[in-house]
């Protein structure tokens, strides 16, 4: 097995940032295993000005400015009211958020990790991870063409998110504090229809609708609610989700002309 001082499971924002922090220490061998390729469409993403010192610490601010949009992104919500009201002045530092391409942002982090001496294993899924007799941890993974490889490491960082690779492999119990489910779909914006660069939120008796822009003339529409409500109302069914969306005074009117090619997905 190939050995690393530290092996990171998951190449998203958390995993790639952890890898970059370790490389900044110097004299540390770091491997990073990412199951995907950062091409899957994500819901709309934005970041606040508080990210600047973090990216400066990672030595990525200048690169971020060159490769990501810094268009200002507003946020409006109809919460307990039938009118959209701006949230920026009360909730966002210096009245400014930035709209980003999440896939491009993740690629910037993983590419920088590899360029600085980290070893990146993309399109590779972890099969098992367990304690090793003498070398800390033993991780078995399979790449996109079916090759199975083994790695050992002194330290293991689980940045796999909700999947919890380390937790499931070690049969650890999951502590649940709250459950929140999003049922969403990505739509295509027709030529000639424009949206303000911003997030719109509209509350309802069963949750709230969250609309946010995506790159390439797309938009994400997500209903946020509790899992028992989602199940009882059968919101995951396309016709139910679409009907509920169209009934919303603000969200329904905004989505006129938007084409949804895929079925809503639950997150």
C-alpha cells in the first residue's frame, strides 16, 4: 500500500482546504481521495466577505479573484410577509455577498492542492477504511476504471460529509440534532428572460422555497422542509412539487417560462 502522513477522504471545500492547510505546514505527505469530478450541478452558491482572510491564509485569494465571479449577490425574503424584502443590510457584513460557480471553486481548491505537492485521487471511491496494526489506517479504494488500490496513513481526515465514510466503516452511531430536507430541481432560463443576481426566499406553511442563480443560464429551485412533511405531502413526486411551486405567489410567477428537464431530487 502507498503510505501518506495524512489521508483526506472527500475533495470538497472542507477536504481540499484541510489538505492545503497541511501542505502549508511543510514536510507532510498528504493524499486526497475524491469520489467525483466536480462536474455535477450544484444548487446556487454564494460566499460572504468573511471568506477573504481564509483564502488569503490558503494563498488563494488572487487566484480566486481571477477565476471566479465577484458579482455582488443580494438576498431577498418574503418571510411572514407577502413582499420580498432585502436582507443584505442586516445580515451581511458590509452589505455584500459574492456569487460563485461552485464547481469551478472546488476545482480551484483541488488543483491548487495537487500543484503544491498533494496527491489527488479523483473519481475514486473508498470501499473500506480500518485501523492498521502498525501504520495507523488502511484504506481500500476503487477508481473509475475498476482498479482497487490500498493506502496507509498515520492520520485520517473524514471530509466525506453526510456519507460519513469513517463512521459507517467503524459502525459508529450517528447523533442527530435536527433534520432538514431540500427537494429541488435545476431549471433552464429561456433566452430573453433575466433574473436579478440574488437569492429569493419565500416562506409558506410547510417550509420555504429557495431560488438561487446558477452559471450558464440556469437556476435552482429548492423547497426546504422537515422530512415528515415531505413524506406526508409526497413532495418528491414531480407533479406535486410542480403544483406546489406554481401556487406560490412570488416563486410561481418567477418560474414562468422556466424549463425543468429533470425530476426533483431530495437532499
